[in-house]
C-alpha cells in the first residue's frame, strides 16, 4: 500500500495527488464512491456498468 499525506483546506477539501489520480485511471468528471468505518476513509472509482 502506498501512502500520501495531505491537509484538509478551509473549505473541507483534500487534494488527491496527481500520481494517485494517474495510477487509478481517474479523469476529470469521474465519480468516486466514498466508504468510511472505524476512522478509515476509502475512495473508489465508481464505474457504471451499462448492460
């Protein structure tokens, strides 16, 4: 598992590092699923299956 540390800004936002965005294949306009439990936060690229 790789690690990055970022501060939350005054608008409660956190910036995802460019290398993480590229490694996960996330593009502008993509959606992310947000999971949280036991003080852990997980972001996952949301993929819509068009069957």
